[in-house]
C-alpha cells in the first residue's frame, strides 16, 4: 500500500508505505506533520518508523514535531538515514541546512520555526541491502544528489521510492554542496536502470513514473557523449608556412626528360586543336624534334568530285 501526502513549501511527496496489516512507515516528512498524522489515522495504521531518502531539509522539516507528537500518544518512532547524510540530523544539523539553503538563495525560516533548537538524531543507519524497519523495502544506495541519497525498493509490490535521485523526466539538482552529477548518472545507470521496466517510481517531487518510461526519455539513463580529443595538428601559421614552402620551391628538381615530355605534350595539344582531332599521348623518350616532325600538318589535294566522262561537248 502506498499513500502520498504533498507537504511543505516545496511540495514534497511524503509517502506512507505498508506491507503489513496495521503497521506502516513514513518516508520523507517534509512538513505539515498534522496532515501526515491525520492521514495515518484515516488509514487506521500505526507508524513504526521514519525513513529518509536523504538529508535535505525539504524532506525532513517535520521530523522533530512528528516524532514528539507520536511520543505524546505513546508511540516511539525511530529515524533511519544513510550515514553519509548524518550531518543533517542531531546537534549542528541546522547549520548544515542553512549552508545548503544559502547556496539555493532560500530562507531557512520557510522550513524551521523560531523555536527549533535542533533536529533529532538518527536511530538507524541504512546501508545497501538493508531492510527498512522489517518492511518489504530494500535499501539501494544512489549517491549523487547528496552523498547519502537512498532509494527504497519493493520487488513484491514493484515500487521504488527514489527521493530526489530520479523524477518524472528529470533528476535532482547537482549544484548543491556535496552533489555530484557524475555519481548521480552512475547511480541511475547501475542501480535503477537495471530494475524491471514495469517498476513504478515514486519520486520526492512531482508525479510518479516508471523505469520503462525513463529509459526512453530521460537522458541520464544514457551515457554522455565522449569528450573530443585534442587535435595534434600544427598551429595555423606554421601550417601556412609549410604549404607555401612546398608550393614555391626555390630550385626545380624535376629531370630534363620530364620537362621535355611535358613540352612535347603541349605541342601535340596545339596541333590537335588546329586539325580538330584529339591529342595522342606522347610516349616517354620521344624528343621534342621528333614530335614536331611526326605531327607536322600535311596538305592534301582535294578529291575530284566527278570523273571526266571522256565525251566532248556537242558530240
């Protein structure tokens, strides 16, 4: 069972997932803790923990208030996150969030109240292959958007909670502190692209998608084009000097026989123009004088149009 609740100023997708009858887990409570708790009550379920796909504030802003609210009702909610993103929880976490929000030019007070002293620390550190609170969810490490970004995959249900690693026709930002476009691309190609194509993907923002659709249209599922190799050609000025030097040699190095043959060929071409016949190729070793003698035009007497009959006129 998957239930979505859109929360917070950045419209984060908070999910309620259950593979049991009465127990569920909450994924990425980015705000509006009362609305999240109300939706859990409507489903008549009891949360056993909170799992975070990564440590950005828009995915955990309601964490402290939600945990306190359930503690007052007699429920203990454990918090699970990747060790690589543990700096976003516990003592000093607010400073880490302010640094991240400052790089995006966003006011941190849009997420935190004035009396927010600190965020609760993590109770469970999630790693590759772990099961999330004994639910039918397996952890897939997908660093890139943050060093500790995670995806939660259920093979039985055919669903993937991708956080900010993968969106509908897009991916998470990679210009934030600790982000890496190269690692994000590797995570998608090696960890998500290999999942069954019918797998439904529930991202941290926006509508859901499928692995098959993203394979067809998402450029991060394809390898980037290789970088062009540096040219080993000489610089333009040096190349121009070489061409000029080859085109205009200082002294002719051709043999005299070759020059004589070219001159003879030229003479033959001139004669052929006068006679109106195509020029014949000049054989090697034929001198200029012999060509002039052979190709010298001759004058022929015109043929008699009609023979004399031998009869005199008037006879």
